[in-house]
């Protein structure tokens, strides 16, 4: 990505480091681009796990987005509390989380809540809990498009959904959840071709269900790299998450997508431990340690490259011949994280950059699971 002075704050001297900074104007622009690419806010069903912030949900509600996806009951509670119209808990429900889901759904009757299922065992537990309460729950079938993390394989999708729709009286089958996290092709044409092939099989299963008298009114598809690939599919909701905040990893891997990083980490040089070497106060307790490789992009780093990172330190070296460009001890620097989602969850709150200054903060309200 290019160097950009827009990330620097005029009052950085007042901010203790390391600190997570969110840039609401960039996030709003990213959201506007996502809405335009989707063909309207009503088609978006974004994931809140990237930010876990009530204020982000408020912003997107104000921009016409009414449907949200969550990974935890804490995220679900936060999202429902802001007045979202539809909320999907996109994670298998088992054990005490079944009761927590039902309690939360009952707490917010104005929100239509959806569970996710991919096994008869889990659905049987949910059915029993609903029967004990006299409740009915909407659910979506989680589809395994090839990522092999969760979901029903495509080969048996129609049969599984038909049997589940017929078997459970307290569970209302509403459709399919199709996350394709394995589609991370750098070439957009290859990415589109992979999506088209997988979704053709989803639509075949949907047609088979319709022929069997089982309606599937909802199909949610895609993640951040692939939601534009699904935009031409009629009757499909689009489910990006990271696009609204963006990060360096996506910037490098998907240059075809028109989003800009809306978060950075403010850090300081705390040591010059060897010639040409400097250390930042930005260890992996403040920036995500995944994926493999460099964990962030150092703005205005003058070619510096990372040597190693520990819990509270990140040590860098200047390139040969540029040792004199090493940043001074105490200098404030900015890093765009490679993976913003787990980075955000490491911080209590994000400071807000407004008109070039830090002003206020958004709590990472759902970072704790309880």
C-alpha cells in the first residue's frame, strides 16, 4: 500500500502506545462502496466479528443495513440491542450456548434471530430446548463449499435440509448459509470462476428442495473477498465482514477491491538495541499473530523490515546503506495490521481519528464472550 499521511494524528503525543486507532471517515467510505457493489444496503448481511462495536452497527443501521451476522452470543446480544432487524448467529449451537441463544432471542422480540445448523445431533439438542420452552427458532443450514471447517457437504445438502425440515417441529428452516472462505484467489477471474462453480451446485440443491416442497427464502453467501462475485446472483444476501475496516493482508492479496484500511496501530520506538536496529512497543499482545508472515505494514518505515516479535516488543532492521534513516527513540509510528479482526479483539477500545486528531473512542463491547 502507499504511504499516507492521513493516518497520522496531530495530538499523537497525548496517546499512550500501543493504541488501536479507527478512522470513521474511511470506514464510512468503505461501507458506501460495499453498498454500491451490492446494489443496495438491503442486500448486505455483514459480519460484526471484525469490530465487535455497537457504534459501528449504529453507523451501518443509519446507512440502511438492517441484517447482521455474529460469531458469539455476546456479539448477538450487542447487535440485537442496537435495533438490528435480523441477526444470524453463524456458529454451531451446542451445550449452554443453546440456552444463551434462546434467552437472547427472547430478550429482543423485535429482532428476527436465526440459528445455524449442520448436524442432526446439534439440531436435536436445539429442538429439545425449544420444546421445553414452547419456543420456535428460525435456522439456516450451514453449507460446506469446500473450506471443510463446518457445514453440510454439497453432495448431501438437499437431502439433509429436507430431512431436517420434516423432522423438527420447533425449528423453522429458512435457508442456506454459504461461506466460501477457501476462495482467496488473487486473480479476480479465478475467484469468480470458483464461486460460480460452487454456487451452481447450491442453486441445484435449492431447486431440489423447492421440488420437494421445502422453501429456502434466504441464501447468504460470500465473505469479504468474494461478496462482489455473488453480487450478480439474484435473491442472495451478501456477507462481507472485513471490507468495512480492511487491513494490509487484504490490501496485498485483493488489489482489485476498492477499499482502504480504516484502522492503524499507533506505536513508539522504545530502543536502539544494535546498529541499524530499532524496537517498537508493539508485540503480539497488541497486534494479531496470524496469518504467517509479516504481521503489519509499517508506514513511513523507509524500507525497514521485521526481525522478530515477542509479547510486548517488535524489533526491526534498517536496510543496508540506510542505517542513518533509523527512527529516533520516542518517535511515533503507525502500523496497518495484516489481520484487523483479531487485532481489534486485543484492545478494550479503539480511539477515533476525527479531522486529523484522536477524539473519543468506540468500545470493543463484544470482545468478551460473556
